[in-house]
C-alpha cells in the first residue's frame, strides 16, 4: 500500500482518508484497538460474575465505584494504548515500512509510563475544563488532540508533548473540533444501539429471569466489540491531523524527502502552554 498523502488536506479529506486507511488496514488497526479492549471485556465479565447484574449489586456505592473505575480504564488505559500504537503504525506507513500489531505495541516500550502520564494529564485538562465551564473542556480537547502522536513520533516528554500539541493546533481548533464531532457521532450511535439492546434484554429477563446474567454478559461483549471497532477512527484521524499540521506548518513532506524517509523528524517545541 502506498504511504498516506504527504500534502495539506481539508478536514473532509482527513476524514475520508481515515475511513479508507482503516478499511485498507482493517486487521492492523482493529487488532491494535482490540488488544486493550480485551482487558476491558475481561474486567466487565469478571465484574458480572462477582457482583451479578447491576440490579443485583450490593449497594448503590458499589455500582457507582465500579462505573467510575470502568470509565477510567476505558478513558485512559484503552485510549492511550490504542492511540499511541496507532500513531506509531501510521508513522511506519508514512516511512513505507512494514508494521504489525505486535511491533506497534512493542514500540511503546519503556516510554509507556510517559505516554500514560501524558494521556492522564490530557484527560484531566478536558474533564476539569468541562466541569468549570463546558467550553474550556471542548477547547482543551481540541488543542490537545495531537499530544499523543507528538509524544510517540517525536519521542517527547509529557510537558513537551502537551506544549507541542498546543503549538501545532494553534488556529486549527475548528478542524480539531470537526474530528471530535465525527467521533462523538459514532459514539452516540453506539450508545443508542446499546440502550436499545438493554431494553430488549430487560424484557427478555422478565420473561425468563434465569437468562438475565447470560444476556448481560452477551451485551457486554457487544458493547466492548463496538467500542473496539469505533476507537480507531479517532486514533487514525488524530494522527493524520498531526501529519497534516506538520506538513502545513513545517513542510514535513520536504523534510522526509531530505532525510530519505529514515525517520519522522522532530519539530520545534513550544516553550509554554498558552
């Protein structure tokens, strides 16, 4: 497969390229997403076995704590692993190298903790901004969209990666928002479908209470599988957006030609988070 386009792209072209790249390399990108999601599924099934269905949980506090823990796992652990491995995979495609699911995760190596810290700080900035006032949360999500691709492909530390993302996305918030909006539409469809299946499961459980637990387990499998299917869209789009910004602002295409595509060259790093 030819390398992804090394030219400035409109937001429509980025989303179209995201879909086509995902389709062409479906086994690779879905596999990258499925690996961390397998842990989520294992946790969901283990929780179901230990505590039963939500209606049978021992207390409201237990349910809320479990929901919070599950959200943290999906929001930080899953997102950071999938996005980092995907960023590396797309970087290898830009360099016209072979890449596999195993090599994508192996590449994270000793830098995993740095990348996790970057993901957590990014998530906290979005959450805090949303709690204080909704708009700052959206702005933080847009300005920090390419923090993880920057950290992975340029080998940056936490503060440097966040500053780099702020620098690259300057005057590109609307384009970043369009990518988030596209991803959120997919998530809303996912949630609505799961809610529909949940209502159907409740009706069946009333008819035959003995199958309630089995249906809950099946619903967990469907939920996590859909999440694993959707997650690559954001990871691929964010990484393509990163490359597009670098081509526009730093002539990355010319830099790759000059160094014969040996590696993704690092760019200037913003000094402060403004």
